[in-house]
């Protein structure tokens, strides 16, 4: 890699997972982006303080492989933003990264189309593992469901459509 103004710039390889982060706490967003960029095979090349600028960026830039998405955002919240992000970039994986640790939000995020759910308090090793795992996922993984059902604090979940098929449940949005 090349050193430039004390920042490490790595060139992408075909296996590099491109990550965008949507988080309104600028300090956390910058810290996480720096941490992700320090890990081999991961590159955070987009960070946004709200959903709206990320949606605009998707009209002019290639979509990332994965988006780390906060729930509590100004404007459009993370859960409401998932379908909009999916509409603009159907192939992108979305992992919720939040302070909220409750099953209702997990379920609502999965129903909206989230591929994973992690707490912001998760160690960076777990976050990077989840980014790699979710970016490779193609279907329902029983171990992930068991972790969710046991209430593990760092969750990697499958998309709502897989849960619907597997359990025969319905995700019904709450009326506003």
C-alpha cells in the first residue's frame, strides 16, 4: 500500500468488500470507516450522516457490496430507509449497526430487508467478521437463526423473505 499524508490507501482486489456507512454520529462514522479501512479485504469508500445523501450517491456512484446502517437517523430512519436503498441497489447487503438491542427492532429491520443486525458495542473483530459473512451469504443459515433465537447480542440474520419461507410468518408493517 501507499502512504499519503499519514493515511493508508490500499488498492482493491477482486475480493475487496466495499462498504458504505450511514451513521449520524460523525465521530463514530469516521472512526468506524478508519477501522474498516485498516482491515485487509475491506474498504469503506462512502460515509453519510443520513439516508438521503446515500440515495443521491447511488445515482452517480457504483453501489457498495454492503451498507452499515444506523436505525436512529435524522430524516428517514434506518428501518424506513432499507426498502429505498434496496430499490436503488437491489444487490447491496444491509447490516443494521445500532445501539438498540430489542427483538422488535431486529424483526422490523429484517422484515424491511436487512441482512444483518449488530450492536455498536460489538468488538471490531465481530463487526468485520459480520461484514465478511453477510457479504458472502446467499441463503438461510441455521446457525444465524439459532444465534438470534438464543438472543445473542451480535446477530447475523437472514433477509425477511427467507424467514417468511422458512417459518411461514408474515412481516406486517405497523400503520403510521
